[in-house]
């Protein structure tokens, strides 16, 4: 087997099909529908390490597991792997790996066997967790591009489903952004309204009101987006509006930021080279980041029950 590029994860334990196995033993065959057709439902969650308390907390594990079930239903899987079972396996995997640092967790249910594009089973499962901290873009902010690729439409490839195949669309936008010298991409819907980034949702601040594309704008129903809406409304006293967004509104915005499990809360400093506000992370974005990181690390009370201690 040719070695995979990147960090050495060989000491980690992985969950696959009900068993905990060594990293190198977790496999799918190249002929499985997961590989051939992207027939996978997956989640990406984060665990945050609170060094003071010596505690690892998973952020919104239940919400991620509920979405994993929804994706499987949308994809027509013959058997729906329960979120509860995957949550339990996730916690056991955390304990077995003994993480004492921030982690990224990827749970997956996928079509296994040798079927064609319409195969609905048998369903395989896997959970992988690797150490991962925040991107430097969280502090510095990023340069975003509005991609010439459009976001996939619900009537063709529902973005609401977190399916492996959907990331072909994200990939096109990411490749274009990197080629053109940007750090992030934003896609428009087929109707030309703002949708979301390759792996994150977007908010803009206009006249003191936070605006974000609605869940019918061909976005993934992001769990971080939902958390951010709660934080803005309930903790920072900012009005939030979910609606269709025009790209020209970015020119009227004083702040723009991305959010998502991977992107956390990342300021957008410019779009297509045009600065947002002063071209540096804005004050509301900074306040939101502080509230978000205090919450996920368990430094502020978890009033909403969003943290699952390992
Ligand atoms: C396309 C897309 N949009 C938004 C998000 C953010 O969703 P969440 O906050 O649930 O991670 C993700 C995943 O992280 C994504 O892949």
C-alpha cells in the first residue's frame, strides 16, 4: 500500500463496523459504492480540550448524530444506523485513544458491498478521530472568492444532506479559489443568491443586523450556524435574520464571517479583493469568537447542554 501523505496517525485506533481496530486496519475496497459513487453519509464534529479542567468535551454530538440519520434517510439507505449507537461508539473511541487535545471526529455510514449507483446497502460504519486545532485564519481572517461554480441545487444534490458525493461541488470551488490565490470560496445558488462556502456558512453584518442565507438557500443545515444564531441573539443581543442574500450586499456589510465545525468562526477580510469594512476582523466577529470559544471549551456555563464530556 502506498503511504498516505500527511501526519502519522498509525498509532490511533479507529472504529469500523462495530469493532475498534488499528489505523492501518480500517479499510474500504476500491469497488465499494462509497468509493465509486460517493455513497457515504458523514459528520465532522470537534472535541475541545479544557486544560484547566483536564476535560475533553465534544461539541453538539447529538445534533451531529441527528444529522447523520437525516443524511442516511435522504440518501435512501436500506438500514439507518442510529445516531445513538454512533454517539456511544464515538465516546468509546475517544476514551480508547486517550486524547488530551483538540480533536476532529468523522463519523460515517456508507454503502458497502459491490452494488451499482442505486445500491442501498449493506451499510458500513466508521469513526475516525484525529488531533486538530484551529486554523490560523480564525485569528487573521481570510480572503474569500465568489466562485464561478454554483452551489448544488436541492432538487438535484441536496446540500442539506452531508453526503460524500456533495463534496465534489465544494472541491471545484476550493480548487478554483486556491488557483486564483484566495483562501476560501463562497458559492451562489443556481438562482444567483448567496449560498455558502465549500465547508462553511456565511453571515454578514449590515446596519447592526446579522444576516445569513436561509436553510432553503441550498446550504448544509450547519450546527455551528445554529449555535452562532443562538449566541448572537441570546448572549450578544444582536438581531439575526435568515433570508435570501444578494452578493451585492457584501459591499454594504461592515463585517462578514464564516462559521462551521472546521472554520469555527472565521472573519472574512475581503471578498474578490474588495475589503469588508476596514479589511480586518471586525468587533462583533471578535466578540462572537470570544463567546464561541469560551462556550466550546466549557469556560462558560453550558446552559444549552451542547457539550458531551468524554
Ligand atoms: C458545505 C458545508 N456547509 C456548512 C458546514 C458547517 O456545518 P457544521 O457547522 O454543522 O459543521 C459544513 C461542514 O462543516 C459544510 O460541509
